[in-house]
C-alpha cells in the first residue's frame, strides 16, 4: 500500500521539537536530513549535530486522518517551540519493493586490478580476481566510501602472504577480510560497536573463511600481540588519540594504514604519528585521504 510523508522544514534548534511532535502524533519513523547542502563530517565524541537547516520527515500509514494529525502536530509544536508551524507538507510515498529497489543501486566495485567488492546477489565481473562478497548492513564499510576504497586500493598493492593483520575499528570487517583473501594468514578485528562485531562474523562466513582466522573483540578484550600490518579506517580525532596504541601494535618495520581523515586534517595525523612512523604515502580521493607508513625500527 502507499504511505504518506509529512515534511517539515526546520532549523537546528527546532528540529528536535518537530521530531517529538511527529512521533507523538503516531509517525512510524522520523528522518532528519540536511536541507541546505551543509555536510557534517566529524562530530565530537557524544555529540549528535544537526544541520543549520534541517528537514524533518515523518512516515504515516495512508489511511490516517491527515487534517486531525496535522492539527495535533501544530498544537504540540506551538506548545514546545512557542511559535507556529507553517512549513508542513503532506506527500504520497509510492509503494515499492524496497529490498529490490535498494539492491538495484549497489553494484560490484573494482578497487584494484585484482580486487573487487561484490554484493552476494551479483556474479563477480572477474571470476579470476579476488572477489570479496559483502552486502550493505548495519556496520560501516562496503567499499563505496572513499576512505574504504583508498584502504582497499593500498592493501591490494601489498605483499601480505603469511602476515598477521589488525583491523582496528573493523566495522563490517571489510579490510581484514580483504587482507585474508589477499594472502594474510590471520586478522584480528576490534570495534566498540557490538553490531560491527556481528557484521564481521557474518561477512567472514560469507567469504568462506573460518572464524578463527578473523576473531573480533571489543577493544578492552583484544589480544595485545604486535602485527605485521595495522589498518584503521575510523575518524581523525580517534586516530590522533590512538596513535600510541596503534604504533605499539606494530612490529618494527610493520605497515600502518590510516583513513577516515579529511584533507584538512592531514597535518594533525602526520604530527601524531611521525615520531614512530615513517610516512610513505598520502593518497587522496575527493576530500578524504589515506595515510600509510612504516614503523621505525
């Protein structure tokens, strides 16, 4: 059946009030999105930032009484915000097979001559290449984002045979799995998100690997053995804070790959690591960079 959307153009300060009013009126889901092309790249720890101009959208079943629902929303909003809600607009949302619609927008990604990321429902374009099977899910890392792509591109160029790899902030497990498929003998994942640990386990199985080849832990439970290669695709702030931890986890002469970093944050990352890491390369894709280096002896 079709659905109805109620769209409200709001501000950073008033968007939470509009959200509450929609939820109180029976909205099945509420979405907040940028309404003025103002990207937010990296929030502070514990912060949930909103855009200066925010669109708040509520989803409703099509048979609701729109007049009464809107009246209740306007009254609730006025009571909390102290002003009238004037921008609310109803729209019909076409009913679709949303699973198939979503699948149609996700295609194999070639990260290097010998490495592809493929959704499980699509035949690999190059059966002779290394084909990492990965479906979009609850954890970050599908290869579509520039930061993940840059890490995978770098990994495909490395000699990983027999190596021990750490995927710090593993998300979907994509980097550790790629390292294993490219020849590494063992990967260790760590993440603060329990969904990431589950996603990593699922993707390890999807790619025909044993769980023992890529165990994943919360950081405080992660074994402390040094590795030949450490991968960390997270955010610049945590990467700076984790510099002592990540460099300590590397063997002398081991390789480090850092991403999740904006071009404007390059100097902060280099300054945090250059005492213990020889910076080998800094690659760029769109506004993101990937910093790679070698642990000093």
